[in-house]
């Protein structure tokens, strides 16, 4: 299992803290509370394995298909609806939202090749990621990618647990479908705003894989 670079610092900090806690507890309390000591050790191991798993970056055969938009994230499709976008387009768009639980891969990938024409971070709240207001009120980072076939907006949204959004894209940058777009730590959501004439290729509650599942066809 490959570990993404965004996880190195967190994994080291967690390992050191858990090591100190378990060493201290074992030294001072193992003789008088052996059962609780072993329960803490087991819980610490499970927590550490979860943290390592959260930052995994699995090897995949990515879908490269330029007439199609590929899912930018792992998770479950929770929204498919027409909305009026006020951030960039100021017109109607089809919105598809993918909810990522803490168990999902949280590395986000670029859904189509093209040029980055907009990249903006927004401070905000930390509503639960499935709340409809999270798209416009939560902390988020929006990126618009344009090519000869379409122009789309991809929005990384922090949830109630997620406290850090990382985005690697800059305005003027030429990007390739399937490459890394960014990372959201500990539970979150990604919205994709598509042209209204796009054909949606996913269904509500469908489980999808970032860089693999076809989201829509232009």
C-alpha cells in the first residue's frame, strides 16, 4: 500500500504520541491494571492503522477518456440536481456531489484535461458534508477547468471533521485527466458543476472511484 505525501507528517506525529502514551501507561499501570493497559495498546494499534489507511494512495488503472468527465473522488453520489451557480458561471449547472467518509481514499483527482482558469479558496463553516448548505457555506476550494469540449467547476468541501483542504492547481496551469488535484483530510465532499447538456453517467447512492468511474459525458 502506497502512502500519500500528505500523510507523512500526521502519521509520524500520531506514532510518537501513541508511543509515548502507551510506554507511560505500560510502565506505570501495567502491574495494577493489566487488562486496561492491553486494551489501550490494542486501541492504539487500531487507531494507528486507521490513520495510515486514511492516507493510502492505491495503484489503479485510470480511465482516460477526453469526451468524458471522470469522478474526482472516491465515495458515494449524494446529489444529482440542477442548480444556479453564483460563484463563477452565474447560470444553471448540473451538480453532482460525492460524499467521502473517513474510510474512503481522500486523494482527489483531476476529472478532465484542460487549462485551469479559476482557483479560489473560501473560508467557511464546518457543517456536515451531506448538508446542502455545505456547498456554499463550508470551507472549500473551487477550481474551474476548461478545454475545447467543456468547462467545469470542481469544488473540494470540508466537512464537520475535515479541517484541511489541499489543492495543487493554479490558474494558467495545463492539467491532465487522472492526475492529482489535491487532498482533503478526514471526511469531506466534492461537488462537480457540469454544463446542463451533459449526460450524467452515475446514479444517486452509487459508490464511485476517483480517477476510474465515469461521472458524465459531454
